[in-house]
C-alpha cells in the first residue's frame, strides 16, 4: 500500500494525512490540538488477505464484512481502502473516551 489517509471529520471539518509505506497491522497515534485542547487519536491499519485462489467479489465482501463485524468494539471502521490484487486494507480509529 502506498499510503494511508487518516481523516477526522464532522460536517466540514476534515484533516487528511498521507502516510507513505504503511506496513500491515501498523498503529498510529496522532496528537491534534483543537481550540487549545489536545487530543490523541489512535489509528490502526488491518489487512484482509485473500488466501488461496482469487475469490469472487461476493467472497471478498463476505470475508471483509466478517472481519469488520468481529473487530474490537473499542475501534471503529473509518475507511476501506481500494482493494489490491491480494488484499484489502481497512483503517480503524480508536473510539474517543468521553469523561463527563
């Protein structure tokens, strides 16, 4: 994969950071400052590999959906990167803990 784009969005607020040469199963921590308050955002790239023969589009969908549904609930899917020949990268963000 050439890059990973990390997006922070609500309405029109969006930041995209291109990260070259992303390795599978890699974690990222990005500290952002919004109105003087710092927040650390955590991201993870997971790779769904197509093992064996080339799967049909339906099999790719089913495999990816199963991986997403079974993923740690403390993380949320934020991007499905364009599939490559042998795999599809998924980008997850750790859910922010709100303390009241």
